[in-house]
């Protein structure tokens, strides 16, 4: 599986590509995606030019959501540092911004493992009213010491999320956080987090308003499932999302054995390595369970191997 399409919706609105010729036509009903693309590059435009055009629009102060797509050199692993700097310089203009997506980039533009990010802590400080931050790619990513009073949704999509970033999340002070989604990935692409790094998220004390916990795209999904089954977090959240990972029967059985599982509204396990029998058992639960996209392990040199859905 690869990320082969751009976001269709963000910030509760449909996404439309920003045209520098027509500018912001609908500040309240559309989320604009800024992306460089081949045509603009051939015209000699840089992403900095495109972003400046957007920021100089008279309606920019009205927009509530922004999607940053492919920037200069993203396909070569170059980072988003200059983009972040421009956004910081314009923080006094983007007074209504509540939703920000950094890196709406498909595999045709850049593999997820190549996408270069940066220290985003200045963004969180400069946009204290931000409610949603979505980031794709984790090379050079840092959240810093997060203390944000309004952030409700944090998503980090990665083919391999570093333990340092996971630890920054667990150290964050986010009293309004309702939705947390981490794509943990594989150590082949820098995903060196372990179950020990994830376990603080399962105590139920870090984020008192958390309702959605997504520990997705993980090479150690069975360990996560087993830890969740014994953790206080099930007393709090409504949705547990372990999709896109290597979940097998061992992890699923631990969940089945947990009496509190039926208190959830949804268990998302799609893209998994469960047997047919286990899928049938899960379907009897008194909650919504997604077990679509069943996978088969690959055999190589006498060993059976499972792979998470998104790595490179």
C-alpha cells in the first residue's frame, strides 16, 4: 500500500488546489492546498512564491484551514524549513487558522520515508488557537516541549517514527486533545520506538479528553494490542485504531479476552494478518469492528514475514 491520493477533505471542508491567478475565492467553504507541481515549476515558480501569493491575499485572515502539499525539493528529501518560516512570519495574518496539514504528498511526488520535516514547536507557539495539526513524514521532525491549550487533533503519518518523537508526544501538555494518531512504521525507515515508548499513552492520565487513539502502521501491533487490553485507556477512549499494521491472532485474542472492549464504539483493525476464524470471532463483538483488507504473511528463506502497510 502507498499513499496515492491527496486529502479530499480537511478541517471539515473539501480540499481544492490553490490557484495563484484567482486567489482565495471561498475562505469559509474550502480548504486550499498549496502544491508546487510540474506546471508551476516549469513556469519558474517556487513554493515560496506560491505561499507568498496565498499569504498576500486580502481574504487570508478568514481562512480556517490550510494544506501544504509538495514544496521545492520534497521529492529529493528536502525539508519544509523555509515553509514553516514563512508561516511563522505570517502568523499575525493567519488569525483564523485552526487546521494545518504539513505534507499532503503522495508517493508519486515523494516516498513518505523521504519527506523532510523540521522542528514544528515554533508553529505551536505562534498559533495558540490551532486545533488540528497533521504531519506527513518524520525525517528531522521534532515537536519540542509541547504545551498547547487548544489542540484537539494531532496526527503524525510516518513510515518509521522515531522514539524521540513518540517521547515528545508523551511529554506534551495537551489538555484539549481528543484525537491522537501516530503511524509508528518500521525500523527499516527509522521507526525505533518500542512498546515501552508507547505505554505512557495507555495509562489514561496524559490526555484527559482523548477519545480516539490510533497507533497505526506498526510493526509491533501485537504488542500494542496486548498492552491496550490490560491498560486503563480502555476506560476512556471510544475508538481504538490499530490499522495498517502487522496485527495477528495473538494480539487480537488479547483484545477479545478483555471484558472492557465492548465499551468501545469502534475497533479499527483494517489491513491485518488475522485468520478467518479470528475475524469471525471479532465480528461477534457488540461494537463496530473493521477487519477489512486481510493480508497473508510472505515466506522468505523459511521465515514468515509481516509488513506494515506504509513504509516507503
